[in-house]
């Protein structure tokens, strides 16, 4: 399938890259389908709306930046997503002038079931996470950026 993106033009998307958000995502409840696409050779991916070319988000695997990241997925979300074994977790990244100044939203991860393509953005309750964690201050990111600077 070919989809349109304001930032990237026409993009070929495979069926296994498409995830369905039954309730959309907070602030974009009408957007139900997104493609998760790798972003070059990096730890990032793009989450592109299938119906709105101008709507996309930069995602990252939070465990690459903060290995101790953890949360308990409520039973009702596990059931809604049909999770039995496999689960993918990504977090939205907000870009600034440089990646070191950018932040990652650890409070509201995107949880995806690759077996049935169901996905949902979960807002964690009673966690110590915030919507803006500076990437450069996260444990693994300091190591990653130090290696790049060598």
C-alpha cells in the first residue's frame, strides 16, 4: 500500500507495519490507523497517520534510552489489545534543535500487539514518569551520545 506523508512524500507500507488504535490517540481521537516505519539507521521510527498526511510522530524504544523503564499494563488494556505474549512499546519523542536537547514522553507509551495490530497510547497512573524526559539525561542515552562523540 502507498500512503502520503507531508514530510516524506509517498511511502510504501507493508500490512505488518499498520497498527489500529480503536480510540485514536489523545488529541487525535479520529485518527485510528498509523504505520510504524523505521527511521533510517537509527533507534527511532515514524508513526504516520494513514489518513492525514501531515500527522506523524517520532517514536523511540524507551528501553534503549532508559533500561530501567518499567510499568504495569492494566488488565483492561491487556484485554483490549488482546496481548498474550508479544508486545511492543514505543514512546513519542519531541525534537528540539539537537537530539541531545530533545525529550521523550515516558508517561504515555504507545503499546502495540504485533500479533493482531492493535495499539493504544496508555497514560500511566501514579508513576514517576513525565511527558518530557530530556533524552541526554537518560542513562543509556548518555552512553550512546558519548560513543558518537568519540
